[in-house]
C-alpha cells in the first residue's frame, strides 16, 4: 500500500470515528418531560378569578417573562408552574383587593417550537400537547430528500441552561424546543 492510499484510508477512518463519538443526551434531557410545565415568554394564559369578570381573561407572557394584570400590575411568570402563579396572583389580590380570591391559571396557547434543516418548510410553529418529532416534521411539510430520518438534534432549555441532544424521531417535544434535521451522509 502506498503512502497516498494509506493517507486516504486514514482520513476516512478518522472522519467515521467522529461519527462514532456521539454521546447520548444527559438524563435531565428526558427527565424534564415528566416535570410540571414551567411558563415562559410566548405562552398565553387563561386566568380566571371566580366572580371577577373584569380580571378573568387571557394574558400573554411577555418577552421579559411577566404578565400584566389589572390591580396587581406586572407579575413574574417565567420559570413558574401555573399552580405557583395561581398562588402568587391570589396572594396579590388578597392584599387589599379581593377577600379570599379563587384563581386558576391554564395555558391556553403554548409557546411555539422551531424546526429547521432538512425539512420542506422550516420555521416557527404552534406547539400542541403530545407533539413528537415526527408530528413536527409533518407540520413542516415532511423530510427533504436529503434528510437523515432516524434521529434529529433538539435544543431545549433545562434549568436555565441550553442543552442540545440527539434523539429519535419518536421522542416527544416540549414548547420552545428547536428541532434540527441533519442531512444524511449516504
């Protein structure tokens, strides 16, 4: 074997070794799917205050992570569960406005997810509960002819950190996830 052939073979083996260095996603990546939902910018909330028609309506979580509600003003929502926000709103309303307020917070519309790469129509799409990567790809017009169709990369915020991991197309999505469909090699 001459030196040129050896160099080509070594380069091919080295490039394939890079593919084999893939590490599975950290356990927290999937564990977050079983945790209570945490609110963030882009969510739209249905807040109901029993017997208070003027306060009961939809409120968007703004870019700073707050909702603006009459009487209580701006209330931080980012990172809280709907139940935590319910307690906070009830406490604020109880403080001089309403005796024993009964408050419920429901997510009326989840923040969008994003999909890009080897799909026919990448972009921002509405999230619906129970969404998987396969459903997200279908919403984006399906895989392009060059798409790697077994796994995708998902970027997700977990505990204030941005984490990217490669998952199977049957895995569930979270609101706010970014899906990247890679090009296949062969």
